[in-house]
C-alpha cells in the first residue's frame, strides 16, 4: 500500500477532534426540526386523525380541532437536554414532570392517551407519523454532515470510495 499515511493520520485526528461539537449542533438542529414538525401538524390538522365525537365537539364549544383546546399542549412540547455523564442526549416531546393545567394529568400520560388511544378515545397518532416523516430527512442530513466534515478535513472526498476504486481498477 502506498500513500501519504502521515497526512491521513493527521486528517483523521483533526476530524475526530471536531466530531463532538459538530454532532451536538446537528442533534440540536434535528431536535428543533422534530419539534417544529410536531407543532405544525397540530396547527395544520393535516394528519389522518379520526374526527372528534359530536359530544366532544359540543364540550369544546363547537371546535373540532384535535390536540388543541387551550393551546397549552402545543406550547408545552419542548426540546430539553437529558443529563448524562458520557453522552449528549436531547428529548423532544411531553415532559413527565409537567402537569397539564386544565386536567391535572401528567403531560406525558396525556400525550400517550392521545397517541395510542384509550377505551374511550380513539388513537390519534402525532409522534409516530412525525417520526416516519422526519427519519429520511434526518438520515440525509447526517450523511451530508459526515461528507462535509470529511471533505473539509480530508480535502477532496466527493464520491464513495467504491466508485473511486472502480475507476482506478483497484476494487477490493
């Protein structure tokens, strides 16, 4: 094998030094995207939820909106950092420490009832369809972040190595 191994080692070393801060920034951006997407689904009412019962609509003063009664639920979805000695973790969603003011129920319990339903309430998924929608976007963002980092530190990565090896006849 030939090549400038010293330069490769330096490149890998500087790449590793920058991973954590860049990864944290990306995780923060991704968490905010998830939060905005959840809130946008609530605002636009664009998920295929089963309509509210006529009784519930009457109790809500004729409003047929799902996940919206006072605005408390939407406003209290949040991104928060989880304490961990070794890892950087963010949580997006309903805090188990907050209580839903109108009902007095724990916020995460209320969200679970809405997401999965109860014997009296049909499921009206918000988290699961948002996860399905966001996953491919996040995957593309992470692939791009890694490519950008390698390109900045490695000065030249643009194509998968398999394409480069094929062109040079050195396919393994």
